[in-house]
């Protein structure tokens, strides 16, 4: 489907700075496992400030398994470093 700026989905993609996502391996910062990525809106939503209205949108990537931040590489265990000392 082409982006033509007329449908509600096109408007949402433009408002959130949507771009074609590159497919990469991502890792959950909580469980340190490879995970699927979901995009969630953590913005405050509708607001009014001195009569001016707007909508705050903050799209962030989170892991599908735990809902936590995603990392490009898995974290190394701290226990492995302690065993070598």
C-alpha cells in the first residue's frame, strides 16, 4: 500500500514519523532473550495548554515478551566477569 496522505493510517504514520523498519535481531533488556519488537505510544495523548490543544505522540520500541526496552546486542552476564578474578 502506497503512502498517499489521505487515509487515517497514512495520517498516523506521518504524525509519528513512521519509516520503513529494518528487520534486525533485537534483544529484551529484561530477560536478555531474542525477541519480537512492538511499537507502543508512550506519549501523554491529548492536552490543552492556555487554550491551545494538541496530541503528544511518543512511539517507542519495546519487546513483545516483557514490554521492556530492546537492545541491539544481548547484555553480558556480570557473573562471568567475577569468576575470572
